[in-house]
């Protein structure tokens, strides 16, 4: 971990700050479900509150334990990410970046769950009536991190430590 500590702290911190600042700005500028077009016919800022998991999975469930469940799952996932980071070899810089992105995104969404009991999403990508589920900077960081890990594992580039 020593070899990647500055990379980890820097990327995690940058994602966390960018995520929380953008959520605060959009929340201050828009009412719930209000949209502002950024690229007509493709991209809008639309404020939504996600009470579910990634992409709104389980959002309709009304169990009082839902938030606690998502928090526990997130904390366990963050622990796994840290464990993997500790096992990286010095040449595994891509994996360190990927794990840092995943961790930073997870922390950003955990902060929302603790503060609000839901996650603030606002990036709305669509084509005509087909919308990708709204997401945020933390979700984007997690997605990019997962893609990088997938890329490393499938292509054999900088494989995770055995």
C-alpha cells in the first residue's frame, strides 16, 4: 500500500470532492425531477433521489433496513477494495487507479446514504425516450474503475496479485 498511498489518497480525495460538490450544486440549482438540457437530445442534468442500489435496483422496496443493508454492503466492498490494494505489486499501477476510483465512488455514495438515506443522482443520458438510469460522479468513477479492472483481468495487463 505504501507505494500507492499518494495515488490512492489523491484519486479518492479528488473523486470524493468532485462528487460531493457536484451533488450540492445540482441540488441547489434544481428541484427534484427538474431537468436542464446540456446536450439537446442526449444529456441533461436531472435531479433524482435513488433509494436503491446502483441504477435504482431495489429502489421500490420500502423496508426500513434497506439503507442499513446498502451501508453494510458498501462498507464490506470498501474493505475488499482496500484488501486488494494492499496485495498489489509495484508494477500494478492500473489496478491501483481502478481500485482508487472504486473506493472514492463508494465513499461518495456512502456519505449520501448516511446524510440523506438515499443517493443524489443527476446525470441523465438518453436517446429519444430511452434513458440510461441517472447517475452521479461517484457512480461514473466506480464504473470506470470496474472497467479498468475488467480490462486488466481479461487482457492479462497488470494482473491483480495472486
